[in-house]
C-alpha cells in the first residue's frame, strides 16, 4: 500500500503507537480511582493553551502541554480545599478551561481553523518536533510508573490505608495528575481534545471485561489501545476517514465485541 511509503503516515503511526501505549497505562489508575473525567478537563485546558500559543506565535503543542500541567496543579490544590467534594475541582477547572479557550478564540479569529484541528485531531500533520515531544513524554510516563507501580497500586485500591502505611499520598496524587496532564497535552494533536479521554478510558473498559488481575488488565488495556490505534489509522489512511474518530470508533467496536463475547461465555 502506497500510504505506508508516505512520511506523514509513518510519523502518524509512530505517534499513534506511542500515545496508544502510554494513555491506557495512565488510564488504568484514573478509571479505578473514578477520575475518568479528568481527561476531558485537562483536554479543554490544553486547547486554551494551544489557542494562546497561536496568539503568541509560540509552539502551540508545547504551550498546551504547559497549560495542562498547570491545570493539574490547580486541580490538586482545589481537591485539598474541597476534601468532601473532590470532584468539584474537576468541574471548576473544566469550566475555566472552556471559558478561557472561548475567550482566546475571540481574540485570534485568524487562527481559529488551526485551533479547531486540535479539537478533532490532526495526526497527519505531526512534525518530527511533535514526535520527539511525544517520545519524551512516553519515556517519562513509563519510567515514573515503573518506579512507583507498587505505590500507585496501593493508592488505587485503598488510599486511606496507603496514607496510614506512610506513603506520600498527596505527592502521589499530584504525580498522577501531572502525568495525566502530560499525556493529554501531547495527545490532543493526535486524536483531538474532544476524543482524547477515550484513549484513557475505553481501552481500560475493555481490559476490565477480560482482565484476570490488575497487572493483566494493564497489559490488556495497552493491547486493546494499540490494536485500535494501528487498525484505525490504517483504515483511515486507506479509505480517507477521519483518523482520530476512526481510532475511537474502533475502540468502541472492540468494547462491544468484548462485552458480547463475555456474555456469550456466561450463557
């Protein structure tokens, strides 16, 4: 197939595989801690950063990443202030991100079409600089999770017990949010801000159907994600479909098949 000879498609595949690997790794911890909506929140803030980057004429993806990281600190700060209503912090930051993005859109009408590409994804426009940024974030996420896997595991299943045992719960919570922000920040150009949370959650939903243990669920989430990313991108490239949407719809199809297969096994 000629499309595999195109450099833009090769870059798209590399970027997709990297995101497809690290997104579900973070997604497992988010889903099991009932923080699935944090992906949408940070994605909206990232779009505000991208718009600000276009307004300043500075690398938009980098500014979007910076905004997402700053928002992760704000979320943790608000979670401390509203301990009983921790989810309120996510709603506040999401509202602020949407408002800021809308405000910046009105200031820079000339770049609105460029910003829109980040809403729906523009994986075929990935540059080598984008790929290096994605690769760097992938390395950071994988290394940190390898070093803190046991602590993160305890935090997922019993945060109170983790605190009593002496684990730095606040630091680990902040670390989780910051790592998620990094993933979201680099993923919005690949699948778009409106779809990026799907890569964090849907592969995990699939893995929870078939997973036999926590570690097995983690690897199954990565497998589902990679199959959907590679399969979706190839299908989109051949038939000229929207790549980000095709990847997410492939994930949904895999989830339906997994749920149907499990139900069939029970019968």
